[in-house]
């Protein structure tokens, strides 16, 4: 699998945090994962991605000009507003 070379923001809506390793499964290199938002335990993120900054809101990922790709995991209907904002940002968006 080819490794993603873009600066990545990961947004994990699963409050159980079971999918925090999803970036690795998609070939996201650790050094490219810049920011992570999680609805679960931020400590779980730090276990898997110690290099990444854990943020408290999704818009800090959208508004970061260095982020080129946003991965949204476990998005649901209630997240449509955020997803619309992510699309309007012009960034690449991957929903899983």
C-alpha cells in the first residue's frame, strides 16, 4: 500500500475510540498525522499517535492551512454540518 504523504487531520467520532488506528490501516504515515479530534478518550490517541496534536474541536483541523487531507471516521447524520464545512474548505476529504 502506498503511504499518504499529505499533512493529515483525523476526526474520530466513535466515542469508544476503537478506530483510532484507522489512519495506520489507510497507509497514513505517522509523521503526516498533524492533528486528531476524538469523541473518545484523548489518551487513546496519544497512545497510537504521540506525534499528533489532540484538538478539542473539529474546526481547528478545518481551519489549519497546513492540513491537506481530512479523514472522518464514524461520521453520522448529526455530523453533516461539519462535513459540509470540511467540503467547503477545499481540502481533500476521506470518509470511512
